[in-house]
C-alpha cells in the first residue's frame, strides 16, 4: 500500500467560508483569491467550492488560463497586473481585468493595440509601501489611463497593512478617500481581515472585497481570534497514521538531538509525516495533533519523514490509528491549521502553500 499520508480538500468548507465573507460584506461583490494555486489547495480542486464567487483574483496568467478551461466566464483579476507588454494580448484574449500599479504598465497600455478596451484596477499605495501609486501621484495616473482608448472602466484599489492588528485601517482609508473622493469607478479595498473586522454597519465600504485566507479556513487575525470566532471551517485536512509504537521509561529520549526526555513511563506513536511532507520542522514538543480524534501532543524533533506523539490521552491507539496534523479529524474533531502554524512561529498561509508534492491530495 502507499505511504499512509494524504491531504483532503473540503469543497463544502470553501463554500461555507465564502458565504461567511458575504455575510460580513452583504453589499459588496466578492473576489475569491486563488493565487498560489488556491493557497496550495489546487485551483481545480477548489473551484467547485468557490464558484459561487463573483470573480476570481490571482497573479499568474497560467492560472487564469486554468480557470477559463474550467468554463469560468466571469471576471478574473490579475492582482499584480501584467509583467511585460505581450501579457496584454493574453488579457485581451482571456478577458482578464488587471491591476495597474506603476507608470510602466500605463506606458505598455498606451502602445497596446486592442479591439476590446481593458478593465483596469488602479492601485494606490496608501501606506503598505509595496505596489501602487502614492496618493500624490494617483490622480495623474488616473488621468493618463482615462485618456487612453485602450482603457474602458477604471476601478480603484488599495491594500491594508494592518487590518489584522491594533493599528487598524483608518489611516489608509483616510489617505485613499482623500485622493479618490471625486473620482468615478468601483472601489476594492478590503482583504480578509478587513472583511471580517472592519465592514458591516458603520464600517468601511467596498464595492469588491478580496476574500483570501478566510476562504480556506484560517483566521486572518490570529492570535486575537481563531476560526471558531469567525465561524470558519478548515478547507484542508492533512492526515496520516501511526506506523510504530515505543514504550519509554523515565529518562529515555526521543529523536534527533534527544530534545525530549520522558519524565515518566509513557507510550509514544511514530507518525508517517515529516518536514519533507510540508509539516514544519520548527514545531516543538507540545504541538497539538489529533489521534483518533483525541487531542494529543508531539514530542521530540520533527524529522524528514516522521514525527512522534504522546499517546497518554488515547491509550487505545495503535498501529493504523488516524493522526490529524491539521483540519478535520474523526468524530467531528477539528484542529485549525493556525495552531501548528503558531507552534512553528509562522501562519496558516505558509503551511497550506508548503504542502509537499509527494503528499497525495484528494477532494473529500
């Protein structure tokens, strides 16, 4: 039989999480962000759960082609725009909308020959200091685009740096509104954290919201809140099995570097999962896992192909017992991906995107 590790993608969870985005932004249209191969879930696998979105947002032209091959005829937005002039030809052929964040992209549009004018999203750098025109340069960029016959509708966009934290978004909203107050066009300003934390009655308004990490069942503002708070569901499960057992005596050590020493007699299980599968090597002793749906902890160092777990809470576990590294476990148990991510000092986004190629992936 094959090695007993697999990842499962849950379309029902994707659809549920998309509905949560709509509930928080009832007056907006929703982009389902599927960059990085749908955050590691696979565009083709995630499509059924996310096809209720108003549009899809991504970065890569090849991924846009994959969406069109799935017979998606709705809007697709390139969040970073085009990277060279000839990309505009594919935008025309695939009917892609695209961000414009620098003067060079406007120059390319000015030289582009097209029969169908382009829908563009003019991006402002309102304080993130990555891509976009500064507020002082934004209106001139809008005027240049508006004068081009190659451009049809111009929407206005920015991205928040602190929607998930205490600084919040007020300073960026003020900069954006001051620079765009009398400009026509739809607005797209809210990412996952802003959708959940800053929209609704009295909150920020946005014609289009960009639902990214929330679609995949990870909270965008951990550790303040988890997925239970936002009523999100894990869209990916990583599970394996116990393939070995060891009975330890007090003083016995476990794994490379002997980083764990048994304080008393205990039984441990060896799990077919390691950092070559995408599980973080930095996860320390105490990282939560589920064994047959019961919360347990890892012990010792994560190695390339294996990790070890303390079976004290589940004495009946043995060879073949199911181990949930994150996601849905037996009996309705759930281990949010944010928990092992936090143990490793990172975020759920990275674990999703780092799932190794050797791990089989199926749709649940």
